């Protein structure tokens, strides 16, 4: 049986980020991905400038650009009444004057391939059924090969869960209910041809039943990704096209944009959704990406949080290991084992960094969520931002900065 320094469950941005960060520093890493790459994912596909430092450290920034990533320089917030607020990416970020948009199929594939290049073993079509640690700190991962039904076991001292918002390791059945029936939220996404006027901007439309964004990705396609309440989805019989007609198309500008739209590929859906912090670990398994919690999509920072949590978890593992070696532990754990105190130290380091970077962002996003799903509040906020456009930068910065107090009023 192969023994790894770390096993990562999930090959999306969070899992690949952790794998690359560990492999680059000499760790033996295994990534277990349930799907086959490339695969589409429900996502706004907006890559903020705050992602760029991590993408450069992972060695994929140039590859993303070469793969057709579109440069985004503007963000437009539009409410159903037609009022809009324009903001430049340069006013929202200190990292760069532009953001990127790239389909998740290409984005994830590039990261997954990079993990392989750095030395990680990356297996596809493998479903994890359970994880456990014994009293000695030895971890085991039980999995199933979806191709032939073969059961597989792996040993490791470190298990990182990057399996997403529906993680079977982090989420209880009760938590999947995601609120009171009838008021829950669902997301829909598809790529389209024939949408004009979407060039170097992300256009975020707010309507009575939710909100949705338009942005151009590679090959001339435009990504439409939106969230609606459960009633709107039910009234449309679950048909995404009917949902669009009954909600987003009530906006004059959205109607103009979508008049000649033709779907390319298929619709993706997800829900019910829950937002905010979840848990960073459970039964010794570390959670990264959406498995640790979801920030509201209108902030545009979901991918950045996935990349950073993967990187942060890897840093915590490496730095803890280095610290243990420097203190000269009398009885180092055997291969495939970890002292329980080491695991506790990894979690402590990871939790501290997570709080520093994301705690305030989550709080700000939660407050903005209230306005996003209240037509009256949305109109009020739009009116204020229209009269005070510089305030838009401050509000959006607050969802990207770990310290809200440092978000400058420009």
C-alpha cells in the first residue's frame, strides 16, 4: 500500500492549489477526484486580481492567459429599475487594474495538470467513502474506483477535504437542507453564444427573486450564472430557460443582452445553497474551499478563497513539520503516522490564517446578502451608490480585504 504525506479529496481549485503547494516543497501527495477532467462546474468564473499572486506561485498564471482568459476591467451593478453603478477593477484592488474570466473546465484542468507536473499523483473517477484516524495518528482513506467498482485504501497522516459545498465529510444531512422549504436558494449557470455588449466587464443584475451575472469567457462565449429563490424555480417547473424569462428578463438591459442568446452546452444547477462559515476541520480532516464554507457569489471572490485556503492548508502542514523537526522530537511518528499534537498544530495555524483573511469578509458579505435579496433594500443601496459612486469601491474592497478597516475610500 502506498503511503503519502498528504491525501487531498477533490481536484478543483482548492484541492489542486493544496497539492501544488505541497508537491513544490517535496511532499508526496495524492489527489482523489470523483469526476473525469475536464468537467464544467457551476461558477461565476470570475478570477479577481487577488487570485494573481497565488496563481503565479502555483506557476499557472501565464498558462491561464494563453488558454484564452478574458481581461476584465469594469464591474457594473444593475437593478431591475434600470439604475446602474459602474466601477473600475483598478479602484477595487491593489493587485492589478484588471481581473480575468475563464471557464471552470479550462481553469480546473490547468490546475489539475499543474499538480501532476509538480509530482502529485492525481487519480480521476475515484469516490471517497470514508476517512478515519487510529489512536496512533495514522490516517486512512477508503475509496471506490467508479470504473470497475474496486475498493481502494490509502494511508496518510494528513487528509485535506476539497470536495466542495456538499462534502460528505464536513456536512451533516441537516445542514444540506439549507433553510426553510420554499425560501431556499438555487443557482443556475450556462454558456451562451450571441450575447452582445459584454466585453471587458462583469455585469451583475439584481432582480426581485435574486441576482445574476454575465461575463465573457474564452472562445467568444458568455457565462450566465444566477441565483434565485425556490419559489421562482418551482413556478418555472424547474426549467432554467423559463426561470430566466420570469426573472432576469424583467430587466430592460438584461432583455437586450439576451435577445439573440443561444445556449452552448448544457445548464448546470446546484442547491439548496448555504453561505457563510462552516467548519475548518472535522474528525481530524482539514476542510478547504467550499467544504469550509461559501462566500456569496456576488462578491466574486469564491475562486480566490478556494485557491488561498488550499495554499494556507499546505503552508500549515509544511510549517508545522519544519517546526517539529527544529524542536527535535524524541520519538518522531512512523511512516504514515502523525503525532496528534502535530495535527492540532496544523489546524491551529490554518485556523489562525483563515480568520485573519476571511472572517471580516464573510461578515460583510452576509450584510450585503440581506440587501441583495430585498428589492426595497437593493433599490436603496443602488440609489446611494449612484449618488456616491466612489463608495462602490469601498464596499467591494471590503469583500476582498481581510481587514475592512484598511479598505481605502477612493
